[in-house]
C-alpha cells in the first residue's frame, strides 16, 4: 500500500468518524430537547394551580378587559358557564359579538348574561365614556379584571396616543388605572368586590421604576422595556391601592398567568428578530409554544381563582402565580415609590390631585400618614363647541371626591 492509499484511508476514517460524531450530536440534541420538553410539561402539571369550583355565580357581575382572546376569553367563558353576568370590555365590537355567540353556544343552559361595552384603553376619553356607560347600567360590580395588554412592534420608536401617552403604557397601565378610579365608587358599594390586574413574570426584570419618566420623556425608548415597565407599574399600583382602600370596601390583586402561547408572542419575536424575520419565525415559535408554554386555559386559572375563591382578601395587595401568593418585585413594598407613582399617574391621566395631609390610624397599614386625593375630571381638550356643554354636564356627573374612596 502506497502513501496515497494510506492517506486516503486516513481521510476516509476521519470523515466516517465525523459523520458518526455529527449523527451522535444530532441525536443527543434531539434527546436533550425532548427531555427538556418532558421536564417542562411535567413541571407545569405539578406546579400549575387549578381553580376548581362548582357553585353558581348567578347574580354576580364580572367586568373583564381584553376578553376576545387569550386568558380573558377563557375567564369570561368559565364565569359565564357558572351563571355569572360577564361584561366584556373590548375594542373590536365585531369580534366581541362573535365571542359572545361562541360562548353562548358552549353553555346554552347558562343562567348568566353576556354583554359587550366598547373601549379603547389607549384613549382616556374612550375609558371615561366606557366608565360612564357602566356606572349608568350596572348597579353593582363584584369583580373588575384589568386584563387587556399590548406589546410593542415599534422597537426604538415610541408611538404616542392622542393624549400624548406612550401607547404601551397607556393601554396596559394608564387606561386601566383611570377605569379603576372611575368605577371604584361602584366597586366599593358592592360587598367583597375585587380588582384583579394581570401582570407578568418579567415585571421583576426592572430593578427600578423612573416615576418622573413613565412616558419615556427623559430616556431612550425601548418597546420591550415599555412592556416590562407597564407590568411593574401594575404590581406596584395594585399594592399601593390596597393600602389606601379599606379591605372591607375592595381588595386589589395582581397576578402572573405564566408563559402562554398567545398572539402577544408576535410582538416579542419582532423585538428580538425584527419585523420581517419575526413574522417568518412566528409560526415556528407558536409550534414550539404549543409544546412548552401553558395553554390559555391553564393561564387563566390564577385569574379565575382570584375571581371566585373565598378568603383571598387576607392577601389584599398580593401578587399571585399558579393560584397562590408568590414573590414579586421588592419595589412593591416601597411605600414612597407607591405614593409617587400614584401621584404621577393621577396627573398623567387627567385627574386633579389636592394633597390633604391627614393622619391615618388604621391597624392594617404601617403608614404614619397618607395623602388623600380630591379629584375631578378634566374636560377633553378636543371636544367640539357644539358638544362642550353636554360633555361638561356629563363630566361633572362623574366628579370624584377621593376622600370618599379611602
């Protein structure tokens, strides 16, 4: 055997070894991914909470934002199936009507009620009109679920609403805050009422909340950070409102639904891969999500638990995950940060705040003093002349005396 033949045999052996190695690597990767999927699914099944209840909810009224898909839809469906009256606060009326028909077909024997109220949470005017309609039609509200949320497909370019608010913060946080404030008198008048706000596990990624720049006025904009900021603000505000409002009047909670296979995933894929590549990868990501993420039914369990389970009032202001109290960002325990966030949010959504330094003597809080707020609605700047008199009268009917809240 000459040197050429020997060299050929060496090369051939090397190639064969590489092929075996590559095949082994692929097989190892496949086994590792399969094992990871099994572990994740088993972990979800073992740790995911489940809300099991059989009693009828007839006569109780639940308001839910963002319920034409995802966990909002699942919650509306389950509550209606247990004879509750569900008011669906939605942006797309056509889609809302389709959801009503679907849910009614699923539970033809339900003694509950389903109706829709249109609202664009990114518009303060729309939120006020929505609250006015609800206050005029609903004598009682048992539970308000602030669930609607959007991501950001704009990357590093902020999109502003007609109120000059950053769109993600407006839709996820500011709109819900204003809605809660306008409905709070009705909620407080209903015994055992609850306000549940959907946050996210990723809220804890931020170690601080720049209250002086909630709208990204003084910093570089990032769409993904706007989403995280909105979810952190929800947790902090929910905790702060639980300090201000007596637990005998209303309870406040925030919750984490978990990693879900929802349409919101598209926004975050676009964030990391860009719009074009993100749209191409989205179908693949949804397939992966089907295997490793929670279903919307599983994700809705914590929300449902907070809606119906008895005794959760003892965790007023708490953050829940998998149907049980969970650890949230330590910023939620910063009382001064909560105060500052409240004051700034009141200003940004167009409520007037007058500080009335009043000593609080309540056993439920560690505050030595708190700020009461006297608020009233600002007139919309863009009202037409012919509508201004009517709207002024309607606005005055919704004037809020925050001293009666707390």
